[in-house]
């Protein structure tokens, strides 16, 4: 899928402070704009989300040749991170895909635990309250339930 016109995003195509996190946020927002524009349901069509994310990352890397934006160090990892944010469970996705992780629980946004081989571990993952709410809503939606506000 080719982007027919530039997609607006918070970075406006120029270098800015914030490093990797800011770059992921910018590319994530660009991909979300296309997902919404094209009417893609991320939970039902992760393949379409992956194609959109790959195109957004590719377009960004082409712009990086001009020196206006930083290149993506690992395009495939960036695509995976964007897909996890949009169609998966965001910051928890890597833990969910780890075959050694038996259980995940969140006691507080700054205290995310996993069980591996029967042992409990505090992860280095720190979430925001908004991320926890979004994760709960996404998990409930996949089971046909909702989160009352």
C-alpha cells in the first residue's frame, strides 16, 4: 500500500529531541492516521496494520536520506513495535510472546510482574495510567466486554 500523500504527525518531519521514544510515537501516530483513514479494524486485521506500519517506516527511512529525520536503526523491529501498539497489547506484547513467561500482572503502572519457571520477577517495564486503562479496555474488548468509566 502506497501512501498517496504525506501523513501529518506530531514531529512534522523534522529532527526533534526525544530519541527512540519520540520516533516510535511519531511513526505510531502516522500509522494510526492511515488505519483510521482506511477503516481498518486493528484487532481483526493485524496483517493490514503490519503493511501500513511497514509503509510508514519505509517512507520515513526514505525521508531520512535527506537528513531531515533520523533513520530507523532496525526497521523490522520498529514495524513490530508499531503493530504491537496498534493491533496488539503495546508494551506487554513482548512479554505475551515470550514462551518463558507464564503469567503477567500489574500491581501499579510502575510495578509490572511476570512469572517465569514458577518464580515471580519485577520487570523494568513502567506504564502510565493511560496505558493500563487502554490495555484493560483492549483485553476486555477482545472478550466482548467493556470497561465502565
